[in-house]
């Protein structure tokens, strides 16, 4: 009789244990309890996704900036100010060093200087920094979209760099406090994993 009870207990455990484990895993996932805090990305992940269309970017000639303008390339957006002082110019030098460090993948990355109004004084791109196109975004729209995309990030004004995929989705954001090496690591990983751009 004891053997039959032991078998029933073993069969019950075999059935109940996986069910309880799956239930616990689902509960942990949705409640964010006991989930690891370490992430592989160095920058700030933008979620929910934000696109070129959401930002309502436009070109120097006033025409809307469309996803087609990306030419299926990854993009690095630099929020720039005018006139471009030393801090602003350093941003461009950082992106130039990033582009060089990408080595064979440098042609997969396009850089854009994002001005907050079309009437800004034309930004002076420092000498030795090539391949940067100016685009424009209204400051209130930019701030509103970033607030929606990063609701838990308090210092929206500190964001200065963004990585955008070839489909026009902003993927990552960075502040001046992020070292160039952090942006490079994320770019290298995204380019390595990407089959497009």
C-alpha cells in the first residue's frame, strides 16, 4: 500500500512542479520581481519605440525628412545648439572618432545634426568632421515625444545622442555623461546583429 501512495505522490509532483514553475515564471515576468537588473546595452533603451515620423523632422529646405532619406543606413543623431560652442563641437569630434573606430562598418552609419528650429544660425561643423547632414525638429515636439518614450527618465534635456535603425526607429539615447566608448560598444553590437543597413 505504501508503494502505491509513493507512486501517486511522485506522479502528482511530476505534474504539479512544472505547472507551478511556469506559473511562477509568468508572475515574475509580469510583476518584474526578481528579474536581473544588468543589461547588455550601455545607453538608455528607448521603449516604446519612437520613429522619424513621431519626431516630425524636416530638412534644411523645409521638406519633411522621410525614412527613405536614411538610405537603409544606421544613423547617429546629435542634438546640436547654435551657435556651436566648445561642448557642441566636442560632440561632433566624438561622433567622428566613433565613425573611424567602426572601421569597415563606418559606411553603414550616417550622422545627423539635429537643430531645434529652422531659424537657428547655421551650425558651424568643426574642421575635420565630414559627412554630417543638418535636420530640424521643433523643440516642443522633441521634448513631448521623448517624455512619452522615456517616461521614467527624469532628465530629458540631458539627452544628446541617439542611435536610429535603418527603418527610422530610435533605439538608444545617450547623455554627455556616457563615454564615447559606451556608444561605440552599442553601435558595434547593433551593426553586428543587424542584417540590414
